[in-house]
C-alpha cells in the first residue's frame, strides 16, 4: 500500500461506510483507534466545510498524517435547512440517535408528505493537500429524500430511520449497507474524492472507478 490516510471521525457508522466505499483504492486507512488518545476539537463552525477542516487539521496535528474528515447532516426544507450543520447536537447534547429522530418527527408533526423534503449533505476534506500552497482536497455529496412519518428500520445510523428514499418506499435504515453505499451523500462525496486522490497523489485508479 502506497499512501496512508487517517480517518478524522469517531463515528463508527461513518468509519464502516468510508472503509467500504474506499475499499479497492491503493490506500491504507487508519483511524483514531490506531493512535494514542488525543483531544477532539470543538465543532462550532458555521458550515460543514469549516467543521470538516477543523477535524482534519486537528487529526493531522495529532498524528502527523494526511487526515480525511467527514462533516455531514440532514437539511429539512420545512425547517429552513435545520438541523443542518448542527445535526449532531439537535435537541441538545446527550440525546441518542433514536431520540434525535423522534425530535425531528415531533418538529414536523402535521406537515404533509409533500412538504417533508430533506437532504443529507456530506462534506469530505483531506488535509493537508497534495502540495505546499495547494490547499486541502474538498468534495461534497447529497442525497435527496423526505422525512418519514415514523421511524422504520434498524440499519445505518443517525437519521437513517426517518429518511425516506424516493421511489423505493423505504427508509435508509431499511436498506442494506450495500444499497445505502451505492446512493448515499457519503458515497457521492467519496467518489469525487477518489478521483482527486488518483489525480493529485498519482494513485493507481481502481479498475472500475465510478
Ligand atoms: P465525527 O464528528 O467524529 O465525524 P459525528 O457523528 O459528530 O462524528 P458530525 O459532526 O458530522 O459527525 O454530525 C453528523 C450528524 O448527522 C450526526 O447526527 C449523524 O448521525 C448525522 N448523519 C451523518 N451522516 C448520516 C447518515 O449517512 N445517515 C444518517 N445520519 C447521518
């Protein structure tokens, strides 16, 4: 394996998906568990990009290695894009993923199905970039759907049980990991990141890179 990248996230759901989607690329993926404990940075940026760069810089600082961060969340039309960049803290610190899903359903109580549009957004940032002065590598991916009327499914993580996939009649949490990883916001951001890594670091392209 040529290059090593450390994943700048402590979210096990994200780590599993990123490993799965980047599998096949000639890169060794490490995560925080491969290093002595280091403090987590405060994620108080105004944008997904701010937070992704904060996480990638902090993990690069602690490990000395190129770090790939994922900042993501759900943006709900009827809530003017909330919870958005604050998705992980929606409803206050200390709630479980399940409690946050219920909180979102509560906020949309009485909102009809056609007004329940939402999207998942994922911003990926690799820091440092390939060359001095080149800046970090940044990509973004979206998945469009609707907030369901009730929770359903036990796969995935976060808001997956309340996110309906258009045309499929199921929530993301009712899909298999393979099905989610073929269409998700994270998948879309990572496909672009793969192409950037191949171009900027001279990696071998996968045989059938999307
Ligand atoms: P790290 O900062 O360590 O990466 P985190 O879980 O705090 O972990 P974020 O700050 O990016 O990550 O917050 C993301 C929020 O959006 C959090 O509530 C997730 O559950 C949710 N989320 C992100 N991707 C998701 C996905 O694919 N499906 C469902 N919910 C998702």
